[in-house]
């Protein structure tokens, strides 16, 4: 188990976990009881073969389990290295990450103290209530290629990047703050298809009047949502006159300058090296990106609140 001095050093240096000490303290207070409750529920779900109190004792307390998970997500540190650092077996770190990562993914994105957005419907409702513009974009994360013989082996090949990947749809506000990351889909799924499968068209048609900016990969959603999804203008004419080319370029750049904030949000997500390496398991990637999105939004909200107090 890591000593108190080492633990304090990890918490105090934001470069290690990507989070401030205050945010880590809030995570411990929020997730610690939930982890303990689920841990006890697993014991109660199976018949006991030992007396109460018998068996091996935990050498890794919850704070250290959380810190190990944060370091793994932030820097993609292998479980072997973390095991040496925390003075436990590799399997203990693997189990800790597997337990804490889903808890982080379930938290959703923090938009203000005590307010979380966990579903796309909640995001659309928040944007409508606050009068903000939303921005959507798809991003791909490279993953391992499925083994030979798997029926779905080719579905993970991205036609855009020609590599095995999973795709998620990211939603940010006009300032680039992450509001939502969808569950992942295989890399062969088109951006517009993914948005339709998530129910974006119905949410915009039945929900509040919200403007959603998107790139050319979502062209077609504007007509299906009554113009609420705004995509770059079409280039309708070949050999068009100069005045048309100039107008088209001006409109395209104006749209791009508003939509670029979502690219900044995605860049902040991919500063966490768990999303830049292709060593992670495909079945864990949804929890990984949702956990990182929740942590990033929580830290951004805390930084914003701190800046307002200064």
C-alpha cells in the first residue's frame, strides 16, 4: 500500500491525476460509500463459505484504488507499474480499476455544483433551458483488432482513418465544455447514423428549441429536425461565379469558427492518454471515455467557479 507521503504527493500535483485536490476529495466523499455498498452487496449475493471476518484483508484502501484508476486513465500507466508503485499485486490493480471506472462513468458530466447530465435527453433539456448552443462531433479511438475468425472483425475498421477504432459522439456547449459522450459504436458506423441511433432527431423534434452546430458528416439532419441542426453550407454550383465562391467561403468559415470549440473539447479529452493508446479493451472503452468526460467536466466546472470567486 502506498504511504501517506506518496499519497499526498499524488493528490497535491495536478499533473499526475489531471485533477485538483478539491475535486479528488469530492470524488472520495461521493464514490467511497457507493463502492463500499456494492462491495458488500457482492458478498451478500453468494453463499458464505467462511466465517464473518475470515479471508484476506484489503491492502488497497478506496482512496488508493481511486488514485490508481485516475493515474491509469490520465497517463495509461500499465497495471504492472501501478502494482509496484502501490505495493500490491497486479491483479489487485486490475480489480480496482475495473471497479472504480464504472463508478466514474455513471457520474455523468458536471455543469454546475450538484447538477449532472447523464443522458442525451438531459443535455438537450439543459441547452434549451439555458438558451445555449450545442455542438456535436464524432471522434474515433483506436482499439485492438478483433482476433481472426470473429464475425464482427471488419465492423471496427474506420473508413475515414483506415484503422480499427470505436466511435463516440461528443456534445459540448458553445464554450467547448464537454456535456456528453455517447456509448461507443464500431468505427465503421457513420456519424449521422450514430446520431440517429442515439435518438437525436426525436429529442430535437419533441424537445425545446435548441441550435446544434455540426460538421458536414451530419448533413441531412437539418431537414429532419426543422433546421435545428446547422451544418456547413452546400457548394451547389460547379464553375460558379467569383461572387458566389466568395460568399460560400465566408459562410463556411463563419460556421467553422463557431463549431471549432467542440474540437477543443475533444482535444482536452484526448489529453488523457487512455484515449490516445490502442491498448485498451474494446468492451471497456465506453466506460473509459464516459469516465474521463465526467472527470474533465467536473474539473472545468470547479475551475470556472474558482475563477468567478477571484
